[in-house]
C-alpha cells in the first residue's frame, strides 16, 4: 500500500505544490516573499526605563575605553589578590543575608 504525502496547496495561488515538483514537494518550504517592508518598532516602558538607567548609571565611558585599550595592548595587569578578596567579601555578604 502506497501512502502519498499530504497535499501542500499554496493559499495565494491555489496550486498544489506537490504536483509541480517544486521544493515543497521535497518537504522544503517555499521561499518567503523578500519584498522590503518598513517596520516600526515601539519599545515598552520597561525597555525605555532600562535604557535611561543605563545612561544615568555613572559609567565612565572614557575610563572603559582606556581599560579596553590597555587590554588590547597587553598592558592591563590584574591583581589576583584584590579579586580574591572582593570575591570572598561578596560571598560573605550573600551568606549573611536572611
């Protein structure tokens, strides 16, 4: 007994894609319409709030740039003792919370 695949009819043209030997007959979906369209995106209030808080965070962009440059040039030194001390202090603070 031979079982044929279900009919894949293109809704816009009414043509049975399985009978034309097209990509849909092989189980591959037809290409979507690639006509450029304009899209308007509206941010939610929460997203706008996050953006404004990031701008007001007091981040020193110049200092970040200096650190990035030092890292890329191999001049940035990490004091592992300071990192370890701050990590331990952070863990102690988290463990002390009720």
